[in-house]
């Protein structure tokens, strides 16, 4: 009985160690990919995403209609790109952009 319990504890410790190593490796790979492989979105990508927005739909939480964003042209696109790159670099939403209950 004691030997079986000792073996179970050993297996549990071994498995827990294995899981911790796997999680650490996953986090390291994720951080590497996020920081070094995935570049911040370009202005062209933002412009393309804006062009793909569907018109005549209800606005989101910001209450800005899609048509207004599209009508803003390159100027609005560049301003949205500035906000996105700021969030991308800081990895934090600005206080004014958070959902407030």
C-alpha cells in the first residue's frame, strides 16, 4: 500500500513537473511570436479592414456609424491606425476606450 502511494505521488510530481514545463514553453513561444514575429498592423491593413466594414449596420459601443468612419477617408484611417499602434505597443487600452459599467 505504501509503495503504491509512493509511486502515485512520484507520478503526480512527475506529471506536474511535465505540465509546468509545457506551460512555460507555451508561454515563451507565445511571447516570442507576439513580440518578434507578428508585426504591428500597417496603415494599409487598417484601411483594408475599414473598407471591409459592412454598411447600414447598428453602430458598436462607440455609437459611431460605419458610414461615418468610411466617409472620413485616409485621415480617419490614419488616426485609427495611431490608436491601434499605441494600444499594440503599450498592450493596454486607453482609459477612455474601456467599457464602463
